[in-house]
C-alpha cells in the first residue's frame, strides 16, 4: 500500500445524502491503484475492494467509478445503494464524519460516528407509528427517532422490515405505556386513529373506541412532567376540525393548553407533492414560554376559510399562529407513479370481472370511459366503488390525480385503475408499490406483505413529503 495510516475521516455532505454518495476524492491514495476506474477482471482475479458496513453486518465489493466519456475518476464509491442503507441505518446527517478503516490490502470497514453520537440531531418519539412514514420524513430532515409505538402487529411487521436493527418500536396499547419508559425527546408525533372523527367513520369523536387513544397520549405528556417534549405534532383527517360541531377539536386543543402548550394548525393536501388528493389537519403545539403570541390566522393555501373561522371563534384557546411560506405547486400526475405492467400481468382483471366493473359505471362515467377507449393513446383514471341509491356504483376520476388512499374495509377502500385507449381497456387494483409512491415513499422501502396488508399500512399512513415540508418549514426552526 502507498500509505501507512490505517484510517481516514470522511465528512458527509448534503449532496452525499441525496445521492447516496461517499466521496473519496482526497483519499485515492488509500486504495490500490487498480480499484480506481472501471473494474477489471482477468486471470488474476477481481480488481475491487471489500467494505464492511458497520452496523449492517454487510460486506460489499466495490470500486471507484470513472466517467465514461473522460475516463477520469468520479471520486465516489460505486455501491451507492449500500451506502444509502448505511446512511439510513445510522441516521447520518450532513456534516457527520464517518471513518474508513483499512483492515488489509483489499478490505476496509466503514463506521459511523463513535459512541452513538447523535451529532446534535433533535430527537423524536412517534406514537401511532404505523408503518413508519413519519419516521421516514423525520430522518430525511436530520432527526433521530428514539422511540416508536403502535398497537397493530401487521403495521409493526412492515415497520420492522424496514428498520430491522433497532428496538425502538413498542407494539402495545398506548394506554399501557409508562412515562418512565419514554426517552427524553424534543418532539412527540401522533397520527392517532381517525375512525371516530372522519366523515366515513362513526362520528363518536374523542370518546369513541378508536380516537379516544388521543387521551393515552395526553396522559403520557402529563406523567412526564418536566421531561415532556418541547413540541407535539398531531396529524388527523380534516373531519377532526368539524367533529361534533368542532367540540372535539376545541377539547383537544384546550387539553394541550392545560398541559402547558400553545397551539397552531394547518391543513396540507398531499396533492401538492404527489398525485393523491389527501387533505390532512396538522396541529403544532409548542411549550408555552410566555412572550408575545399571534392569535389570529389569515386564510392561505395552508389555512382554509373553515380553519381560520374556527381560530377566530375560539379565542379562549391559547393560540400561537405562525406565518408560513406558500405551498409548492402540484407537479406530479398519476402516470408518474404507475408501474409499467404488461397486458398479461396477473394484476389485470379477467374479462368477466372487467365487464362487471364497466356495468357499475353510471351513464356519465360510462361516457367518460368510452371517450378514453376511443383515444389515440392510452390514458388512465382511478375509481372507487360507492353506494348510490342503495346500489354499488363505480365512479371514475380522470384529472390525473388519485383519490385518497383508504384502508380496505369490506373491499370498498381498494382503489381501482382504469387504462384505456386505441379501442381497448384494462382494469386492475393499484399495486402496493403504486400506493407507496402515492404517499411519497421511495422504492427502496421494502414491501414484503400481502396486498391487503400493504393497503392497510399505506391507507392509514402519512404523505412523507408533506410531513417533510412541515418539519423543514415550521417544526425544525423551533428546535434551533
């Protein structure tokens, strides 16, 4: 080897995290010369090095790639997928320093910051964690999730598949959790059940069997006393705002006030980031430290007229309304998330099932379908089955946006894809991967469960980029 030192320190940049790069430009002398550039195999063996990824029990073979046009070294380790997993596993953020250790001439070890350092990252606990999409958003914004809880074994299975090496997830009823078992955090997140708050639910409010889990969260906050987090982020359906004439929303915010928090609220529709119509109400509660507070809200793309009216009409609630930048303009269409499945793929329905679907279309929706079928190129629509006048009907949505993902209870929550053009048409359900993409989930997220289980997981989850935006533009600034 040309150098005698056994280790090198490499700083991870924001660009590295975005692209799963590990730049070694300044450390090319740390590797055998034949590793740099296009890998070459000959009678003497494979001209690559092995890198042990600490914490993953993984050893990858790789080289340092070169530009195809110029032949010059591109300066980063080629095995980007594995590097990305290493970053995600150790929750590496921009500015972190990782260690590359030479074990032998062609074997190295990549290690995260020693002694479990968090690099000053803020810490969060996620309640009603589901399949972990809030965690995914937080980690992308440089947070450590140090505790997670959900009662559902099926969702926990998907969570643990994607974060197999940590033991933060506790599968238990939130009412049975003990404050002493919750680590110190800057933020609690809670996407508590919407079943009793949504238009499609039972309208039993916060006293209902499912949505009363909210009181399990507030009980923990009270029992934590001076260890309670500085911030609490709630997420639920917009129906929470209207449940029992607004009484449930008022009751929840007054309870947060009683526990020492001021409140703010915004409504974000996933359609701003992904091709899914999914409006959700977010409450941002921060510890009341006195000082001047803004108690009135102006109507904007993040605060609807109904929300502003509620804030104005409930000035007995301790509000702390903050201004926000404009939401991004929608850019993605349904076709951006679809899998390219051949006509003989098993997901497409047979002719009998397809004909039954077509028979469920009303005259208006059948006319839309016929226009699509006559089209010169293929176009796509989504559909849900709904009960109209006591009859099951299928209704098309043709604006390039999927309807809101739901949990598939009784079959009606399964979203259907209609493909038509050139005189032909095909019908199938959206795949699990397509549902994941509608929630802004990268394809690296593992889905190793049945379609029904996956649909339950994604139907109850959050839109990842929407939560990311809220963390970046609002919540994160309160921890600095």
